[in-house]
C-alpha cells in the first residue's frame, strides 16, 4: 500500500493548506447509537466541511 500525499482543496475559497479538523461524536436519542463525524475547517474562509460528504466510512470488522 502506497502512502501518497492527500490533496484537500476548499470548495469555497480554493485554499489548499490552511485546514484544521475536529472529530465529533453524536448520539442518536432513539437508538442510543453513537456516531463519529469528522469536520474539516478551512482556516482561510471559515467554511465547515463534513468529510462524509466526500468519503465513505470504512467499517471495522468486530468479529476477530
């Protein structure tokens, strides 16, 4: 597996190197299931991006 450089570009301002991120855990009231979301912040224009909008969460295999 290659470890290539990941390129991220803000769709609002076009900046490509001024990002921060936060992992937020949200609990659904009905099922009590906790889901984590990754939000990417553009420090240039303050746009908030949800990583799930552009990437699929890889599920862990808990059968091991």
